[in-house]
C-alpha cells in the first residue's frame, strides 16, 4: 500500500508544527509512550463540556440524557473498533487500572469452583517482555493468594520463548497475562500456540494491547483471548481513559474492584447487589469527556484505515532499521527485520549512555524515550540498564527517519565514538 498523506494528516496535529530546542523543528518519535492528539479529539472534549456536560446515567433532564447518549455512543465506537459488543467494554482511567480490575477480580472470589477462585495451588503465567503494568498486578495477586508466579522467557531476538509452554502453562494455571506487542523490542507476540495451550488447561488469557490496538487492526474474536486492554492516550485519544474488554460471561461472574455510586442494582444499609456489566465496573461519575474524545479518536483512525497505518509504519521502521544497522556501534534490541515486529525500535550505542544519546537527539529537536521503559525484568535479562527507543506513528515521515538517523550520527561525532 502507498504511504499515508502525512502532509494532510499532520495538519490535524498542530503540535507537530512547533519548534523546540534551538529553534529546531519537532520530530516526535516517542509514540510508544503517548501519541499526539488531532484537533477533532480536542474539539470533541471541548464540545462535550460546552454543550452537554452533565453526569451520565444520572438525572432525567436534557443535559443528563445528552451526556448519557454521548458516553454510551463512545462505548459503541470503542466496541466496534475491536469487533466487540458494547456490553463487553468497560471504561477505566488507564490500561494499568484495567489490568488491576481483573487481578482484583480474582482476589475478590473466595468460593472454590468459582472460575476466578485462586489459591496457593494455582499459578499465574506472565512473560519477561511485560511492561510493569502487566507484571506488578500479578505479582501482588500472587502475594495475596499464595499462587505461584511463573514466566515465559525470551528468545535471542527478544520474542516470547514458547518452547516450554506445555510445562509452564499447566492444569494449575489460572491466568496467562501477556503483551501483544513489546514496548521495548517491538516484538509482536505469536498468540496462537499460547492461547491454544491455555484453552487446553482451562486457563484465562489477558492481553495487554497498548502497543498493538493503536497501530494495527485488532479483532477480539480472532484473538480468542478472554480480556484485552489498551490506553486511549496511545491511540491519539485523551489521557485519563482506558479500555477493558472482557468476555461477557466472565464479566458477569467477576467481582468489581471499586464499589460505590451507580454500579448497584439494589442497596440497603447492610448489603447490595451489583448491576450488570459494564456498569458494575464503573463506580462513580464516569470519565465522560475523555470517553467521548476516545470515541472520536478511534473514528479518526478508522477513517484513515488501520491497515494503511500499519503499512505506513512498516515502511518507516524498515528504513530506520536499515539505517541504524549502517551506523557502527549501534546494537538493535530484538529483531532486525519486519517479521513479527511493530513500530518501536530500542537500541544502544557503544560508548554512550542512552540518556546522553537522548539528550543530544533532543538538542536536534528529536524526541525519543530513554531508560528502562517500565520493563526492568527484560532489561535485567538483556543485561542492560537502559536503551534509547524511537517509536513511529501515522504522522511520522520518511524525512523524519532521515533526521533521526542523522541525529544518531551526530551523537557519535559529539562523543567521538
């Protein structure tokens, strides 16, 4: 497919036209951390506050009705984006909160035979590729329940090593929590054998899709997982809104993490019964404007086409991978080809600390991420303290890839390596 019309797209993102250090034009390559927002998203949030602001699902007046319609309309858009049902979509404040909702769902079930009951006789399986958001909640669940935390290792090219899944995912496994795409190596997980093994032993599968949903077509029916989560701010949407998708039959059985207003079916001074999902998991006044903004963001991405966005990014990544390999002293973390890899590229430069690489690149207007990327176990396995990461999105251009590569060469010159 041809490249996207980035000249047209970039007009929707005013921040990309600003200058930064020393009057340099901004080259934003930190999209794995957060994406920039198009004007339509900003306008959607502002319009909600200007014209429809009221508490959704509360009140019988016109504004309350409009707020509810806008909020639930956004839920329908979010559901359609991943081929789900609206009743399966829960709005949270972040993907991190979404994962905690599920992990606490296990903690809140105390009856043996319940699908969410977990004890010292069970194990929880994660991987060494996980972001802390999909690791720490499971560490804490293991501590609370006494369950064993197990993990799948990585291969030489920083993919998930599935050579021992038959022993790691076994009849004691309660849940397998895995990333769809690594925020460090860019590795795209080959889910089929992992999900197949989980199904064989009756384990649930949670997929951290923060790095995949904004960048490629995702269909929860084809993935065959039980839970999926992603964050709005990485998908050209607002901060403060995350998405948790779960199979309806599991959401109905899972206990809520947060209780309070609007999530009950009935309450007395002594007890309460919960409303049906998704309301059961959305206690309190919801993040309405952010949900509306996310719905608008996903409509924006859909109009451009997720398949086109993915193809555009592949062209940029291929160019960057080739260019980096031509620079002596650069070591790319993970695969050096496009096979099973996404749009994040982490690398080291011999003789220069990643933070210094990032600082010099910043002097040239190039925004990248440096550090451990909230993935300490992976860094430890790679025997690294940090890397430099460039990550691309729909509004980045081949010219920006050239600027980035030239910037890395300037780093070498500056440090004389």
